[in-house]
C-alpha cells in the first residue's frame, strides 16, 4: 500500500514579534508576521504590520481624497456665489428695463394728453 501522506519534520516557527514555536510540519523553518502572541484579536491592542509600505500608501490616498473633496466643496461654493451675484445683477438689469419701459409709457401718455 502506498503512503499518501507527506513526511513531517520538527519545524521552528518564528514570529515578527520574536516569539518562537516548535511544531511538526511538512516544511522546514517558517517565519510568520503575526502569531497568537501579537494578534489584535488575542491581545485587544491595535497593531499595524506593514511590510511594503501599504499603510502609508493607503493613508496618502485617503489624504489626497479628502483634499480633493475639500477643493470640490470650495469650487461649488464659489460657483454658487457667482450664480447669486449674477442673479442679483440680472435682477438689477430687469428692474432698470422695467423702469425704462415705465418712463417710455409715461412719456407716451404725456404726449398723447398734449
């Protein structure tokens, strides 16, 4: 009968926090980033393991997104302000036109009376 199971050897596992474990495995010495000694679920503390600068990259993205959001709000505020000013100017122009029409109609009535 064939032996379908691989051979196991005594293996040392070393965590990034420094803790070492002796286990049986099919592989030789192993290195892990997180173990039960330093995992936040077991310790209740938050620990960021950053191997390739992923956390900093993520934080930069978030800062950039927030800045863009603020700039967008500023642009929208400026746009609304300009719209309000243009509306005010349009209202003033309309009032002037109405006054001119009234003056013309008055002058026509005065001429008609004469």
